C-alpha cells in the first residue's frame, strides 16, 4: 500500500474568513513563516462540516484588534482558537498535520488528532498513533471494535481516540452485552430456534451501529462491519464505510 503524505495546515487568525494556511515550499513545514497559502474553509478536499467551518470562520473574524496583544481579550481568543484547532485536527485525523499559532506566546504547536494535547514536535506518538481502519465485530466476551495491531477494544478506550458520542458508546456496549447474553442462553437452553431470531436482530443492529461509527469518525478513517462470530453464515458480512460513503 502506498503511503500518502499528510497535508500540513496552520491554524492562525488574521481576521480573514478562513484561518487555515499551508506551505507551498516542499519540505519547509517546520517554519511557520512559509505557511502563506490561504486555504478556503469550503474547499472540497477538506470536507469540513458546516458547524466546524463556521466555528473556524467566526474565531478568525473575532481576532482582537492590534494593540491588545497581551490583554485578556487576546488570552480568551487564543484559548478558543485552540479548542477549534483541536476540533479540526480530530476531524481530519491522520490525513493532516495541524499546527496552531498561539499569538499570545508567539509560538506554534502541533495539535494531536487523538489525544487533544499540543506537542512541540510532530508525530510525537509514532505513526499511526491511533487506529485508522476499524472493524465492528460481534464476538463473545470481546470488545465490539477491532483494529490490526491494536486488537479488540471498547468504544470509549482513550488510547483509541475515537471520541464517539455518549449515546453511541452506550449502544455499542449494550450490543456487545447482547451477544454475550444470547450465547450464554444458547449454551444453557440449547434453544437454537429462539436464538436464531436474536442473532438476526443483533446482526441488523450491528450494521446500524457500524454506520453510526463511520458517520461520527468522518471520512479520514474506514469502518468495516464484519457481522457476528456466532449464529452461522447468515450473520457474517464485510461492508466498509468511509464517513457516510460506502466503499
């Protein structure tokens, strides 16, 4: 597989409609002074949702006027900017390297798309730092999510840096628990006819959950639904989404 070089972006407010910039000089990413290329927020390659684009736009346009370089207004603006820069990094994931210009301290930091921390060096975790290709896979006593090199894991595992909504996390936990309960009943009662209906219900529910995971993670990661490890061939599948698009 050919590795694609991530796009390098700088988040810096100049009072313009977009605070995003990139460098046109190959290999000059360490020097923020080379980030002179303006990147529109509606650029198709970015694929930013409307609420994030608006947050970036309003933050850039609300930059305090010259002369308040050390006042409380600038401090609040810098803190708010870091919040939206983190949202941007999380949205773009491994497809981009996001840096944030702290105007108060006159420094730039790399914003991690997984851990929400700022780093003095790019790629502080190693690459990739968090799962990029994720499977939703229902198997007895295993976490509902898996990734090669990462193993099975729970949807709110901080090391995975998924940042899924609370409702989706709870639903994935309940789905995994339903698989455990169904297999326990099958072993106890040997009632395959009753369990077949439950396997089918869990199979459909897992597909819906996988699509929700893909939607929340966005187009920079893939989500593949593998079905259930129990219940026969009828509940096995392999369907992949990248954001809201099936691939």
